C-alpha cells in the first residue's frame, strides 16, 4: 500500500503522508554540519551556537595567520566538528563525578587544568553533589589518586571517537588529527598524547584557543577572553596563534559578528569558496548515520539503538508498501529521532531507579530538542516534526504536543513502533533484555493506545527475521 499526499497535506490514517523528493538546489555541507552542531553544543553543556562561534573566532585567527584557502577549509571543518566525540565520555564522567555531567563539562571549560588550585576547587565543587559525606569522600579519594589516568582516559575516548567520525564523514587526516589533538597544550602538558609545540597540529592549536575564547567571552565578555589568552600563552597556547588572535581581536567585527542574529549565515560565508563542499543523497545518509552514532555513544544502554530503530522502521515500511524514496527519508528520521537526548544528563538517562517528576520532565524535553535541532537543517524540515513526535501516542497521552490519532503522521507511527520494540528487546539500566515473544505480547497490550495497530501488525510479520539479521 503506497501512501500519497492530498492537496491539503493532512494525513488520513496510513493512507496519506508526506511525500519526499530528491534533493533540490545546491546544498552545502557547511549548512548541514553548522545546523547539527547545535546538538554537539547540547552534549557539552554549552550555550547554543558554541561551535559556530568557535568557527567564527578560529577562522578569523586562521586568516590573521595568513593560511591559504585549502588550509582554511580544513580548519573550518575542524572547528565545526571539534565536539563530535564529546558524547562518548558522558556516561563515564557522570559515573566518576556523580552529578549532572552537562554542568560538569560546562564548568570545566573555565578551568586551567595546569593549575592545581583551580583543579582542586573544581573537584571539590563538582564531585558527588547531594551525596552523603562518606560517598563524596570516596569519589574525592578516587579522583585524587587516579586523576591523571582518568583525565587522559576521558580525553582519549572523546578525541579518538571524534576523529573516527569525521573520517567516516569523508574528511581528510588534517581535520581528523586536529580533532584528535584538540586538548594538547603548547608546553606538552595536555592530553591525550602530551604533544608539545609544533608537534601539535595547527588546526588543533587554533581550535583550542577558539574554544577558550568563546567560553570566557560568553561568561564574562571580550576583555576577559583576551586576558585569558594572554595568561595562557606559552602554556596552553602557541604564541604565534595567540598573537594572530589578539591582532584579529582589535577589530570590532570579530566581536560584533558573534552577537549578530545571522551568525549561521556569516559562518557559512567564511568557508573558502573554491573549497565549498556540495552534498548528495549518499553524503546526507552518511551524515545521518554519523550523528546517530554520536547520539548512541552517550550511554552504554543505547549503543546501536538509533541504527536498530532505523532498521526496524525500514522493515515496517516495506511491509506497509512504502516506496524506496520515502523509506530513505524515513530512515534518516529514525536515525536522528533521539538527537535531543544529547541535552539530557546521563544521571537521568542511566538512572537505574524510578525517575523523579523533574527528571521525567527533563527526559520529555528531548523530543522538542530533536525537532528544534532538525528544523535548523533546511533539508530536514519535513522530517523534523516526524522525528520529534516519536513519543506521541494514538490515544493522545503522549508528548510533547499531545497529538492523537490521524494527527500523527504515518512516518512517526512507524518510528514509534520501532523505537518501542527496541526499547523492550534491548537491555536497560533497570532491567535486562526481554525475549521476542514476550516483547510482542507487551506491545499487543498497547495496540492503538501507545502503538498504531497496523504498524504493529507489520512489525509482528517481520520481527523474527529483523531480530535474526540485527548485529
């Protein structure tokens, strides 16, 4: 059964839905990555636009250094993608500190890790907030005894994961090495390899400075940012890179651009014209898959979740007679349906017990985050409300909008069925995996209340071979 669109665009239960076409016009990779970088800001606990602002700062620094267009192009994507690996250490950070790792990450960005006093203050303030004294002391002792090893572990995990993702996106070693070495310091006291001076890739040296500048400028203003750069020259920062930034910082255009509402467009304009990358359908697929991995890396309990939901959703769509073109778009929506979870603390996502009311509200916000992030990507405009509605229920008791019945599009109902199926059959913090027969029985109890009946029928027909073919 192939669904079609009526002129009104209004869905009729499983018979009408959005009809997706091929990519139209010129679509630049920078526009996609720049928009999706807001998801990376979430997982770092940074104010929206952090990666874009770092790109703006870093590119002005690169130009002041006199880099040629080819080198600037590599720097451009290093800056936009610098945080692609950051979700991979979130669970471990929460495990070590016991608090909201988004807050921990955000506040650590203001710490000079080469200052023992600043480090000690940070650990005392962030280890085990709200815990009993005995538990806090255990955390503090562990962090004191194993701090160096644990810090290197966290940085290495993040940087290695980020470099791997950008390689899969088709970028060269210059971008990958810049991301892998983001936390190296000029004096050799950085991580993960303790590289020193010119052994640190130039892209990494610029990206680190841009990151620190944005953090301090956002918190305390441009003078504070410049003061921090001067203070860290020769320790964190390459003196030549710092001098180039400080020269660029004398021009008001650098600072005023950061405050402009059209910052995204300004950042896109910074990409060297001769090196602009235009994407096609295949590259759009690879971007969706890469960001699905970023999402799933946030928690060990969601490893592979987005890929499996995409696989299950596609199987349901085949059974319902959806054509290949629409299935391709559905798969992208399924891969990205949980991108908003990057803004939810692992203390909540990985909690083994029952969630408190405010924790449940935080979880529910991820659906709106998903829609908001995807709406920033022009080409994902149609799948944004579909992916963001995957927790809506046919009976109207879902979230975030309380949609019901025919107001929930076919593609959303498919993703919802696939999402619930994987949630039941995969292990979770509070229980083990549930066997196929029992899982389907549980889903049957939710027919036409939480799960669309026809989507459930399609899932039941395909479930045995879906499970058998899932890695």
